[in-house]
């Protein structure tokens, strides 16, 4: 009676069949238009860089997103689930050099390869909305946004120190420098260079980016904390110290103006303009400053100026404290940076660690001006950093608390116009210039006759896109490769018609990924980056899923971009994503998978050996999605064996399930899964218990418990590992009942309910097998459109439950009572228990506390 099909689960055959069917049905994963009457759900996984090969981290990320998308489809949502390619960037240039393949060709071939892998994995993306950032149809809108931001004063150009990776031969953002080295070249020290750069004025949104974090309750707290620290807001006071014997001022920023009477020196960065003035006529000082600057440069290259050995030199000049009129010496120090704050500080050794260290080294006066509230042994306390104190040695401010003094001193500065309150941020403007080929050309021109004053002329909109020339020689000899393409560089000034040069830098690729998710909503628009009305329907993204390594860069830039879009009137949302989920890493043998460690597991190998369903399901089963997952091939094999059991179970009993007619189905009303509007039924209607035998009741109870658990997990914790485990338990119970199922002790409609629902629960995790078995069971249409099952609490309820009985806090017995029993019944059962009777014999029961359904506590004397 068992034919071959029944015995053998062959994922290769099933998965190929369904991949072909799905490919022939482009509407299957397509979102409905904004006029849809279904509620919308936008689920998004971070788009990959097209390296040519998916890795297991991708598989895990996409398996999570796909499970969610599928479940939301089944719940009747209008789901947008798109995919695209973050296709600009350096590896294409490196590959071009190595293999002599043009970057575009290399990138597009990689995209094709990875798309094949995604289709093979059965990921449900709407490919009609695919976005490829290296194509002119996309990057022209980067240029368009650049021009809009230029018009709003959000783009500017300035000479600045840049991080230069000699290996990349390009500029790196601060965020791309890790411990002084390039983020891509962990062994390569980053150098400092001075270059004219284009910047986005992200600092204009610093306060809003910070405040907005409070509204992002659906984001992991660790990501919000990382962003808060990155933005780095501090409140303080700016104060001008006058230069003795001169008119110049030295502006310092301090968060502790209450300690200013303890300032015993002012210290300048080696590159502070006054230092040049002082050393102009002092060769000795000049040499010493050069040495300090050199030390600072080295520390910057090593990535940690904070760890520098603090050294300085006195200039022999004095500054005047504007509050006290006191003269304090001016020093130059190697740990003060010109591009941080004002490039000058007041040094208060009694109340600052770093200043204390410096003053001790150079014998500078240490003067206490804050006394602790708890009067301890004064001198030994220094440096005393806390703000829990009162002022001393501070003239008219003596006796004020630190906080009071900060307020009053700040007001005094403003009154006398030598200072003001100030909020500073650690966040810097976003440098977007890259001296690379494979990126978006920056749409600016330099008019050779300076017709527009500064010579800067934006490319007019009707000349967009500025196309990236395709056939060019890319060598990484420094400078922009585009600068060596005369047909690109030489052009005509749109203002005066004279000769002009194009900007030859390209944009940071983080520009591409800052707004790609808006493009998905209107991916083929050739008149605009996207349609605002459609974006308003889909945004914010309901669930964004990606790696925690993007917690700062990508996610701050995208938040910034959304605020700019809002201010351009293109979107109404303040934030791009309502909820963010960061999945854990995939590791093997205790380490992150990497080529250098030789522990990479290829998704293709796993799929070839065990099938896409087993590979995906294992990625969800092996660990909670937010934790690291230690890849074990045995585990994949185990999941594969489980799916084979499901296969055998369902194919064996499918004929019985199929034999359930519409009439007999009425026995278990509400479970006609072919009815599109099948919703929850009143519990009573579902339980014609009189007609059903013991095994039916037991199996249905397990089924409805499993539905409840999985539904809850999708809505809450996303512990998909326990969802899979629950499905495994359900299958075990069905297998245990195999004899009864075979003997026909379970009516056909119940078999049908059991097996169809099992398949529905499996569908988000193992879509190929689910599709095949759904068809096998006679389910109508696509399993993806079948309604997600609803748990009936009446059926899920256990008949009897176990209740622990404690005597004086000590567990004594466990009694079984009917589920939902009232307190009196539970008490009676507890007191009747043999062990309880033994323990209470001859004693008096002072109190009985019954927590219905949970516990009984007896207090006995
Ligand atoms: Zn590098
Ligand atoms: Zn001109």
C-alpha cells in the first residue's frame, strides 16, 4: 500500500517543482496597491552587498524576514516584502583590477548569482520592485537629492582632515575607522590628510536625531544607546579668556563652569591659530609645537587620542580669567584637537582627572574650588570630580552648590557678553566625498571662469543623471579615477556656457542605502525618486531586520535622510522604521564564519544536501533569533529528518483527510480551510464533543495549544526556535496516535483539520514542503493565501491540571483537579491528599490560600 512517494521525502524534487511554479506566478509575492482594503505591513531585511555569494548570516536574516512576511500574508495583510542590491562600493573595483572585469559587469553577474540563490531558498520577494543602486535609474536620484540638499544649505564643501586608507586609496568616514585601522583592512593604519570634501550637514538634525530615539520603542535598547552615545550631546558654557597684552580672545567650552575659579592654565591645540602667532618669532616654541603635533597625529592614526601620553609646553603668554581677572599661563598640549570643540580648554586640575595628571607632571598649581557635601579629608580627595559639592575659593559664588553655580556663572557670562550657554554634540557632519570610481558621481561643476562667484555650479536637474563613464582604466594610484577621464571631466558651464570641470569624487555608498526603502514603494518611477502618496501609505516600515553592525552608520544616516525628506515635503513620517530587529551572528566552532578562519559553511552546500526548507528551518530552530547561532551540520540533518517524518505522516493519512466531505466537515464546524472568510467561531460551536472519541479530543487539544503558542510568538518574542520545537511535539503526538489514525478511530474531518493545520503552521518556516503537502491534502489555492489558523481556547484547555500544594512554604504534594476548578474544590482536593494529611496530622491548619489554577499554600502550626 505504501508507494514510493509515501516513503521518500526528496526535497530536491519538491523544491524545484515549487520554485518553477512560483516563478510563473509573479503576483504571488506582489504587494497590492495603496487602495487595498487590507491592513498594510512593510517587512524589510537590509539589502545585501552583491559579493556574489550569500553567506549563512544572510540566510538567517532572510529566513526570519520571510517567515514573518509569510505569516502576515496568511493573516490577511497587504505585505510589502522587497529585496535589492547595495551595489556600489570598493570590492567591485578591486575585483576589476584582479580579474580585469569591468565593475558593472562583475556586479551584475554577482547580483544574478545571488538572486538565483534567493530563489532557490524560496524567499518570497516581490522582484518587480527590485532596486539596484549602481544603475543610473537609481543613482540619478542620489544626485537629485544632493542638489535639493545643496539648495537647502544642507550640503557644503570644506577643506578638512580626512581619514585616508592607503589600501583603499580613499577617504574613510570616522565611523569606518576602527581602532585606528580601516574597517575593511583591519591591519592597515589610517593616515590623516587634508582634502576639499563635500559634507552633509547632519549636525543640523543632531538634537532631533537624539530626541527621536525616545519614540523608537520598537528598537532594541542597545541600538538606541549606541546612537545616543554617537550623537553625544553635552550641555555647558562657552567662555572667552582674554589674551594678556592683546585683543584676541581664547574661547573655551566647559561642562563645569562652576570650577572656573580653579582654572590654573588655558591650553591650546597645537593647530590653534594663536599658537602660530606665538611661535612666529620663537623658533624654540615652534619646534616644540611641531613635536606635539606629530605625537597627536600618531595618536590619531592609532585611533585613540584619549590614550596619548599627555605632554605640553608653556608659551610664556598669559590669559585673563573673565570672572576673576586672574592671569593664567597659556600652554599648548598634544591631546587637544583643533577640530573638536573650540580647540582650547581651561585646565582645572583639582576637579578633572586629565588636568590633574597634566598639572602634576608639569608642576602647575592645583587649586581646590569645590568642597564635597560630606566633609571628608580634603586634600586626599583630589581630583574631586563629583558635582555633589559647594563652591569655595570662588569669590561671590562661594557657598553655592555646583548646579546653582553653573546656572549663575552662565548667566553672568551672558550678561557681560564674555560667554554663553552652549550645547555641543559629538556627532560630526557626514563627509560624503570618495575618491573612487564605483559610486554616484557628485552633480557639481567648477566653472573655469568663476562665473558664479565661487565657481561652484550645480548640474541642472534636466542634465541628470550625471552618468558614470563605463569603460575606464581603474588604477588605484590615489586621487579620483574619474579625474583621468577627459570626456567626463571636461564640460560646459550651464550658467555662462564657458568651459567647466566636473567634480570627480563620488558619493559615500551609505547615501545609496539611506533611502532605498522608499524606492521600493515605487521602484520604476522615472519622474521622481518615489511617489509621496504611495510612500505615505507604506511608511513607516513596520519591521526592519538586519545586523547590529549597522546600529550606528546606516541607521543614523537613514533616520537623517527621512527627516530631510520630511522637510522637503516628500514624506510625513519622522522615522523610517517603527520596529527594528537585530539578529545574532552565525558562528561556527566558536568563531564568526570567515574565509581566513576556514570555517565558512556555504548555503549552496547545505541546500544541495538537505534542501532549502531544512537549511532555513535550522537557521530559525538552532537559536533564538537575537542570539548568536553556532552552526552544526548535525542539526541541519536532524531538521531534515524531521521534515521527512512530516512528509511520511501527511502522505500516509492524506487519503483519509481528502475523504472528508463538506457534510462531514460540519461535525467540526469552523474548520473549512477553503473558505476565505473562515474566522474564529464561538467555542461552543467547535466542540461537538459527544461525537468525538478520546484520541480526537487529545490531538485537537495539542493542535490548538500549538496554534496558540506559535501565533503568540510571532506577535511577541519571535522565539522561532521554540515554535519549531512546538511543531515537532505536535508531530510526535500525531505519530504516537498513528495506530488510531490508521484504524479510523479519528473521523476524517478531524484528520483533515489536524493535518491541514499542521501544514499551515509549518508554512512560514518550510514553504516548499508546506506547498507540496497542502496540495496533497486537497487544500485549495496557494497555502500562502490560506488563512492563518486560530486557536480555540476551549479546545486547547487541558481537562485536568496539576496544582502544587505547599505547607509552610515547602512543596509537599501535587494534586490533579479539573481545569477551571473553583477555589473550594481545589482546597478540598489539597486537604484530601495523602501526603498533606500525613503532614498536617495532629496540627492545626491556620490558613489556606488558594491561587486558582496555580497553587495551594497551607499555614500550619
Ligand atoms: Zn581600507
Ligand atoms: Zn560659468
